[in-house]
C-alpha cells in the first residue's frame, strides 16, 4: 500500500482503497456448512477479481473481507466500481444445484483527496464499510463523507 501511495502521489489520479465485506456469510456457514460457504467465497473472490481486472492489487483480509487498491480518475469512477462490485456479488451463486444469494457491503476512500497516508486511507475505508452495514448492507459508502450536526448523509447505494 505504501508503494502504491508513493506512486499515486506523483500522478493526477486518485488511489482508491475499496473494502468489500460479504454480508451474512457466517450465517450461511452455520446453516449450510463451511464447505458450501467456502465455495461461495471462492466464487465471490473470482467475481471481485473480475471487476477489478488486472489493474489493481487485490487481497483477502479475513474470511469474507477483501480489499483492492486501484487507480481511478475521480470519486465518481470509484463509486461506479463499487456499484459494479455490488452487482456481481448479488448475482445468485449456484453450487451443487443449490441457489444461494449473498450481498456485499462496501466502503471506499481515496488518496490524496480523502487521506494523506496508508493508515488514514484504511481507517476511512473501514469506517465507510461500517456505515454501509449500518445503512442496511448491500450498498456502498464513501469514506470522505462527513457528518453535519451529527447526521450522516444518506449512503450512495448503487441499487436500482
């Protein structure tokens, strides 16, 4: 992440840290077993990687948490990427003739416009992810959003 930030510092683009958490995978594991849950995770990881393409660093942070670092031209480009990720994650997963539905919550932050170092970038993306979860899951929330008088603005959802 430090190298990507150093590289982005000299460019005219933003570096987006997009944090993806698959919703309710723990419940799926409990109800259907870890083998099915692992196969859903593998398919979700493939879909996420497909959206990011070869232009990003993609990592799995925990069981159902992923993040990608990608150069984007603007806030709107990061938001469109988050929307595409949501669309891919919510498509049904068919495993052994069983259809499973999983959604994602996404938070993102941008360097240099919203954060000035790796720690701040990660912190803002993580806070945005939790705001997406609080907003009802299956949505994304941008990390640069601020509160006014204690009231958070509505999240951008990407829902139709």
